C-alpha cells in the first residue's frame, strides 16, 4: 500500500504541470489497482487526460530500457495517437488583443447606432422596427464578444505560461455558445447591410446636390424672395424625404432657434433665416453621412472578422470561419478551385 503522505505528494507533483492540473491519477502495482485522485472534467465532450502509474519490475532490463527511452522522449507513441501540443496563453497574446479590440470597437459602433436610432435616408418600407431589432441584437452580441475577449486577455495576463485558453477552446459548451452569439451578430449585420448601403448612397447623392447649389449667406442675399423660397424648399424636401429625416431636421432647426412653422413655410424666411436653415440642413447631412458610413462599417467588419483565422484575430474569429473550415474539410483533396 502507498502511504497517505506519499500519495498526496504524487498527486501534488503531477498536478503541478498545467496541462495535467486536476486530471485523474491511477496506480497499478502490488497486485492491486486503485485511484489516487478521481480528477474532474468540465464537460462530457471535452478531452480527458488520465495519468496511470504502473509498477515496473526492475529485474527485466529489456522492459526497463524501453520505458527509459520512452520517458526520455525517444520512444514511439502508440500508433494513431496524436502528438500532444501545449499552447501557452502568452503565445496567443497578439491575436487575442486584436480580437478583443475588434469586438469592443464594434460594440462602440453598435452602441452609437442604437443611441442614434435608424438614420433613414431612403424610405424604409416598414423596415424600421426590423432595423431597430437588428441594431439591438448587434449591440448585445458585440458586447458579449467584447467581454469574452477581455476575459481571455485577462487570463493571459494572470497566467501567461498556462494553457487556460487552450482548455477553454476544447470545451464544446464554451465554443458552441460563442459560435451561436457570433452567428447572431453576423446575421444581424448582414441583414441590415443592404439598407445601410442604399442609405449611404442616397445621402452621398443629397450631399453632392446640396454642395452643387453653393448656398451661402452671400448667394442667398443676392436672390429675391421667390428664388430663396424655391431653393430652400427644394433642399428641405430633399432632406426630409422620410419621417425620420423630417423629424431630425425639425429638431435641429429648433436647436438653432428656427421654429417649426418657419422652417416649413420658407416664404417667411429672411436672408438670415434662410442661411440658418441652409446651415442646419448641411450639418444634418454631414451627421447622417457619418452615421450611414458607421452602419456600413459595422455591417461589414463583423462578418469579415468572423471569417478570419483565430491565429490572426483570436476570439473575433467565429461562425463564418467555422463554416469555411467545414466546407474545406468536405472538399476532396485536389478539387479546390474546380
């Protein structure tokens, strides 16, 4: 029988290796088999490592020499057994920092989009509610991935020589949960991307038309009342083609000291009032241009990051890369590109 103090010492020494921490330990010898430590496993689907200590008769020099060669790394592993690899946390610091930065950056972009609402430049055709839901889904999934990236970077800082991230990535529960979160974010981004692209194109057209008119205080002063009425009415109607656009313009005009009735009845505008309305429309156009570019950026970067390898972007790699790998594995060798 192994004394209790010796048993504890064996367990402590084996578990001191990070890749063997918490693993089950068994002993076979003295005509008996017993468990020195029961160990644990986080998931029924995760890989299990068991250390088996077997007593060897020293009177057999051939077996002893074989074991010594194996222990020295000169033995041959069992046929078909994969070579064990240990990926330390510190070795993936760069990609994990990039992944966390990308996820947290997208979270900020999504938060700005939710706070700014649906900056519709083209008629939504009843899609406003869908776009709002997509924006909230994108914000939620990005926030979860940002938190995941921060936790992974924190694990590297806490134990750089450990293989914590490697063990996490072997857990089916953990990896599948993150894949589902990433897939929801990718779907929400791609679903809103067509509208965001049309929106950007429309606001670029409006800005080009507004700039071409060259509205300034001097140009407005050189116009008579009828000409001023016509040009201000045109730019206002172009900027207020959607209910969202009209409401945003009216709010901005109020903040500039122009009343709702005045901005909608351009005939009563003085030269100074017309210049104020022109400035409000210009500033609102620039704001909506930046919002449209932000929406397109958010819809594109998420799926692109998800499709990249984890060796490049760490935790930002997700469901798109998973699907790409599935397709690659299902393609017979030598048929790529056919």
